[in-house]
């Protein structure tokens, strides 16, 4: 794991954001064997074979988890974004379905 990403997550302003980002990061690594991670555009990006697979994007009151390469995939209404990338905004108290997110990420990253 990239120490820059670790520092980024550890320095988030709210404990719930630190915890949630840690869970999302762990889920990405369990889903994509050998995933690379780096800070780009001031947020953690996760790559498979050098191509973007997922992004964790914190804001003041939410964490957006973005899945790339989603053309042709169907998502529930709580996901936003154009055909090529979808994200879900998670707020304090939300209990994300990590198994569901992992399934979408696995499907989206299969062709990378």
C-alpha cells in the first residue's frame, strides 16, 4: 500500500471518514488483486494494469466512491454519473454494502 494514500486517509477531518475510507480501500485491494494506488488530483486513485479502476473522493460531509469503466452496467438509483463512471455518496452513519460495491468493482475492472 502506498504511504501517501495512508497519510491522506489518516489526515481526514472526521473519524467516520477515516474509518469509511479505510474500509473502502481494503475492499478495493480484496477485489482487485495487485491493485496499485496513488494520490492524483488530491484524492486516492486505484489502478489495475495501469488503468483507473476506482477513486475515493472525500468532501466536507460525504465520501464519494467512484467506479470507472462502467459502460453497459446497471446500477441502483443511488449511484450517480455518466455511463463510463458511477459513484455513490456515503455520509456519516451510512452502512455501505461493501459486498455489492465489490461486485460492481469486480465487474467493471474485469476488462482492465
